[in-house]
C-alpha cells in the first residue's frame, strides 16, 4: 500500500530524502527541518551545504587525497 502525502509536504520530503542520501545524522536532520519550518530556508541550505563539505573533506582525508 502506497503512502499518500499532501502536496505541501512534498518539498519537505524531498529535503529529507536528499539529507539522508548525504548521510545526515538524525539530530542534524531535525535541526534542518526546524529551520525550514521557522521560515529559514537559507540557513537550512547553508547547513546542508556545510555538512556536505564536511563529509567530502572527511572522505578525501580517509582516502589519503588531502593532507
């Protein structure tokens, strides 16, 4: 049985899917959603971009690609 969402929930669901694909931890995910609900999409996007950059740098260090 498929889950049905309201049209206004779609953007939030898309954000959740993308953040989970970026290995966001539950706490970071919740904070991002709170910022979105508070009408701070810019802060939410910045937080997501920062987390992505942190993961990329961590991955490079792990692979020995960066000092």
